[in-house]
C-alpha cells in the first residue's frame, strides 16, 4: 500500500507514466471482470419462466454486491485505486439494472397474459 500511495501521490517523479499505464490497465481489467460477472448473473436470473419481481431484485442486488467485490479484489483491495472508479461502476450497473428490470417485468407480464388466455 505504501508503494501504491507513494506512486499515486507523485513521490517517484520518474515513474508517473509507468504508474498511469499500470493503473489504467488494472482499472480497465477490474471493470471488465465486474461487468462480465454482473451480466452473466443477470442472464442466469432471466430464465423461463421469469422470476417474480422481488426475487429478480434480490438476484440483482446479490450480483451487484459480488461485482463490486470482484472490482475491489481485482485492485488488491487498495481503496485509493477503487474508491473513485467504484462510483462510475455503480452508475453503469444502475443503468443496466433499470433495463434488466424492464425486460424481466415485460416477461412477467407476458407470462401472466398467456396464463389468462
């Protein structure tokens, strides 16, 4: 942690480009891994027949918690690395989840309509 904090704070002036490159690669990979996990978990939750909305919401919450854990762990749990980017990840997950809820709700509505017919 001392090394990461020192690099981030500019205590090694000859290494800033190396640090920026390394940090960018770590963040990119961690974000991709978290989003991939979340997408896979959502796809598994979008099964037939569709889940009741409350169950689907619980699955999305569990997927979000695990995606955030994966993101933090991929960055070695170093808060200076993940603190700011976590907000961006959460925004993206929230936007995706709005769409996922709409898809699941529409599937539930179709199932109910089919059951009535």
